[in-house]
């Protein structure tokens, strides 16, 4: 798997001091890492700060990357550790501005519907236990395999499967309840 990793050469170049490789790695993974970090720290501003720490740690650790996992998995592991540290030093919550609303030129009602669905999903995800939410995000959003998620989280693969099953069941229930409340 690691031989087929399209990002491995970037980490090798970073280990040789190539700043452009770091910039390319950031361009490829920055947005996804930021989304993952926002989910972990529940604060966009803090997540942006943590992302910078993640990229710095990747730069510093590039020479020690052995290639036992995909670069994506390695970056997510760094992000997770940085986020856990940041959560311990919790900053006050900041309400982010929604930049997408100004860029979206589709119909008002369609946009309102999409935003309502997205809010309902985010609210349901926040109600999940942290371990289930994080597992769900790693598998579906970050496209890690079960074994990769297990290594990243330091748990057996069977634990990943059971967390994923419980998370999907809980999400279905929470979204049905939200829909029933909305119809009432």
C-alpha cells in the first residue's frame, strides 16, 4: 500500500528540506485535515492554529516517516495528537462566519434546504460519543480503511467495526427523531 502512495515522494522531499513539497502536501491535504480538526476541537479558529502545528510537526518528522502507512494516515495521526493537546488547553469558543453562503449562486430555497440538512447532520454527529464520531469521520470522510483507522486510534479492528455500526445506528435514530420533530 505505501509503495502506491502518491504523497510518499513529498514526504521524502520534505526530509531533504524541500519547502515546496511541504506546500504541495498542504495543498493536497490541508482542507481535509482542517475539517477533521474542526470536528475534534469544535472551534474553527483553534483548528486552523492546530493545522499549522500539524504541518510543522510533519515537516520536522518527515525524515522519520518509515512509510508503514499512507501519508494521509500519518497526517491524521499527527492531527489527532495535536488536537488532543489543544483540547486540553481549550480556548473560548468562536462563532465562525459562513463564507460559502456568499459564493453559492443556487436558488435560495435549495440552499436553505441543504444548509438545514447539513445543520441537522452536524447536530446529530455532535450527539454521538466522541469515539463513534471520530471513527465515522475517519472511515467515511477521510476514507481510511478499517485497519488504518484501528492503527490510528490504537484499538483493535473489531472495535472500529462495532463503533462504526453503533454510530450509523445512532445517526439514523437521531436523524429520524429530528425529522419527526420538524414534521410535528
